[in-house]
């Protein structure tokens, strides 16, 4: 029997493998500005006059961020030009915020861990895509717009109320924090699988919480730190995954042929091989192979099944896979090819879905 436990930083490994919900967008960037912003409700367009000095000089009132947009009315309808001016105003407003934002960020780090004689490195690649549309920032509005018939142009003034936006974002962030706290009330001495089953949904909430924190930093201009107890929840989940023990249990002697492939693929998903400890989950696997021959070619059909059981023996999920191996040389070679690919496919399949099965 072999046991598996999570490697150092399993959240990072599973993120890299695409097993957790993708990181949510955290701020607006030039990449995001290529998207057409949604336009909030706006006042009636009037003729530009002496009070429209914002056309040539963008306002700089404390507590607000502004953007001015302009569109030509000679090459289309006036309503279309008004709409274009509004969108350009929103884009310029976002560009005013952009000076405080780091664009696409790629974090790469290497972590290694030795366990049961096996040393491996997990390359973490966390790509934080930053793209927030104007509709995600509360407090954005078109404050004014006017038409300059002589100049054949339409102007629009977009405005962001920093205080209002900060208040709304803080409220949303606090609501999510309370949800995370309610999830984390499960006792620390509860079985690991039970804790993970209850707490895994908190990860997506924490991602949203962090996104709102970054948006709050953008609109307020002030640093925003996560609440220590929220950070502790993610650390607790990481520790639970790190301590998770998964036993590989073959059914029948022939099934042991795929054990190494299963272990390797599960390791690539943030797990390490271990030969000690009480198991939290059991991967009970079985292989059946049948041989045939056609036109001088040897074929082997390898059927594999993995059952995921909790520590009480309850079946959480069952995964199946059938692989066909062929060889013009011998049935043994066809068998080896089918078994090798079966172990890889089952290991990848279980690794991809394990968190969902808890």
C-alpha cells in the first residue's frame, strides 16, 4: 500500500494545474481598456457653453476622478457620437486610475520537497490577469455632456466619486469576509476530509475578497490589507491539503502495474508519495486486460477503475477509463503500452477531479 500526502503549497500547485477557480480580475489595465466600457445612465446632452470649461481642462476636485471623451458628429448620427464620447470619457477615467496599478503580473517560483526518497519540484505559475470594467466600479457616472455644433463634436465628462465607491466596495468586501468566517467555524479537530469539504468553497470567496481589496485600493488611493483571520482561513486550507493522506490500494495483483503511474501523476497535481500515516482517503483501483489479434497486430484493451473512498469506506466517486494498446511485435508490448497510458490517464483524471469529490 502506498500513501499520498499534499506537497508544500498545494494551493499553488492545484492553481497551476487549473484545479481551483481561476484568479479573478483585480484591477483595470490597458488590456482591459481595449474592451468597450458599459455606459451608466447619463443626463441630457445640451449645447456647449461658457460653463463647459471641462472640455479643455479636466477637473481635479479632491475625492473625485474625471475623464473627458470627445467624438466627431460629421461621420454618423448624433446619438452614435454621444455614445462614443461617453465611452471614451470612461476609458480616460480608467486611465487616470491606471497610474497606481501594475499591469499583468506573472509570479513564478520553484518549491521542492523530499518525501519517502522522492524529490520533486513544483513550478508555480500564477498569472494574475487584471481587467476591471467600469461597471465593476461603483460611483462611476457621466456627469455632463454637450454638443458643439460649430466644432462638429460631442463631449462627455465621466466622474468617479472615490468616497461613494470606497463605501460600496468596503460593504461588499465585509459581506464576503463574514461568509468566509461562517464557513471556517468547523472545529479544527474534525476529520481532515470533513474540514476540507466544508472549507474548500471559501477559496473562491477569498479570491473575490482579494479582488475587491485591490479595487478598493485603486479607488481610495490607500493601501488595503486583508483581515488576519481571512488570511488564516486560506492558510488553514493549505495546511489541511498539505496534511492530506491518500492511500493507493490495488485490487488484484495485476492492478499494481499502474501504481507508479498513478503516484507520479498525482504527485504532479501537488501530492507526494508517503508510506506512513493514517489515510484520509483511499484510491481503490483495479485493472482488467483482454488480448486480441487482428491482421498480425496484437491488441490489448486495458479497463481501469478507481474508486475514491473516505476514511469510513463510503464511496465518494468512481472514475473509469479504457485504453487500447497495439503492437506488431508481441502481446506483451501491446499490454505494456496500454497499461502505461491507462495509469497516466487515470492519474490525471483523478488528480483533476479529486478536490471536487471531497
